[in-house]
């Protein structure tokens, strides 16, 4: 019983830290962004490799067949602009 309580307390502390760090991802490029609640989704993910340079990035295949690049915020020079039809 005590072991279960300790595990539960550790889990809750860990999720609290994760939630705080995720909710902090609203400022980038000198702009403030409103972030919707995170929702679990099943995604088709692959790695794309540039044949000439060998540089790699992740791509996600959307349900309509479109491919979207997944890159870290700090790898982009300016905020992305995505048409509403392409949002997940």
C-alpha cells in the first residue's frame, strides 16, 4: 500500500512538472501563442532524408494524404503560417 502511494505521488509530481513545461511553450519569435489543450492522436510518422546533404527531419502523414514536417521551434527562423485545412 505504501509503495503504491509513493508511486502515485511520484507520477502526479512528474505529470505536474510535464504539464508546467508544456504550458510554457506559448512564447516564441517574440510572439505569444494561445495553445489548445494537448490531445492524444495516432500518427503515421517517418524520417525524411535529403539525398544530397543527409539532413533529416520527421514527417507526419495526415489522414487526407498530406505530409507535414515536424521540426523543433528553435529550428525555424520565423513563426509558421499554416492554412486551417492543414491543421491537425
